[in-house]
C-alpha cells in the first residue's frame, strides 16, 4: 500500500496494543520525517517521537493529559509564523499516511497536552500530536464506510474537470477533521482549485486553531494525490481573493496543477 491508497482506508484508532515497534520501523519513520515536504519552507518545525511503552519495568515517558493511551506519540512544534498551523497539519498528515501505509494505526490528539519536560527541549511551540502503534483490532476500514459530505456541498466546479482533478478532489475531501466537521470548501477550474475554510461560530469560539490544522491535513491529501498522478502542484495566495470578504468562507490558498517535466 502506498500513501495515496492509505488516504481512503485510514481510520482513527483509540485502542492500542502496548507493544514496541521494531527498531528498523522506527528508524525508517524517523528518516521519512527528516525528508517530509513542508508547505511553507520558511517555517522551522521539529518532530519528536515520545515512547510510552514499558521497558525493563518502567515507562519511558508520561502519557499526555486528555489524550488516547498509546505506545507512541508523534509531536510537532513550530515557529509561530503566518500559516504555521497549515504547515504543521500538512507535515503531520504526511506522517500519518506514511504510518497507515505500513499497517500502523494513528489518532490525532486535538486536546492532548504533554508534560513540560517532554517539549521543553524542542524548538518552537507545541502545536499538536498523533498517537500511533499496533492497534487492538483492525488497522483499516472499508473505503465505503468513509463518512463525508456530498461533493456538491463542498465543491463548485467552474469548468468541466478531467479525471485527474476528480481523483485529487476525492482524496482531498477524504481528509480527517476535528469532530468530522469538514471545514473545507473548493472552487475548482480545469487545472487550479481555490481553497476556502468554512466560517462557523463554533470554530471562532473553540476550534479556530484546529480548523487551520484540518485545512493543512486536507492539503496534504491533495498534494499526495497529485504526486500519485505525476502532477506538480504549487500553492499561492490570490491577492484579489484575499482582499474579498466572503460571508460564509475564508479564502486560504490556491492550488495549481501542472504535468511534471523531466
């Protein structure tokens, strides 16, 4: 299974077997994290794997407060720059898809917090974490059990899309989100898509940060699908759209797709 295929079978796992992963598996994962593509290359980030598996009669690190009990957690910290939440979500989802493709279960930890000694030596501010490890039960779900809103509620097609763009958008809307609220909205043309985030009083009061993490997660799915189809994708903000005020949505960025040139 590759990362694109993992998009459609990944599920949030909340019950884990407290067993160690193979050293080689963790080494390969750490190598992947070091090579992961950032959405914003000017933002410094750092990953850390926290191990909570008992070894020689003791637990290496403490479980987070308010989180899922799991053998491992992946933490990301970041500089607090513009788009840092989008960037963190984009990076974290790549890690999640990597693990999923290798049969390792994951669960985003939206409200979990870690003891200061775990994050104090990391650069930047704590953003979010993902629990991971071997699951108790099935690691995958059937693709048809994915619960998402109908495409017509999320996508406005301005031009007739080709098969590639339909596949990319299918991957984008399959992304996980806090409380499955699916805040993304799209205006799609033949080779470009404007990305918007749904405005909502609940988001503004409680989930204003999480919605931008969710957008970054969705963008990672979109990026992964484009890579699968051998398409280059670039992200930039349209100044015209950025200056507009939309009643129900906030403009985030625009994705442009081109065939790869060798």
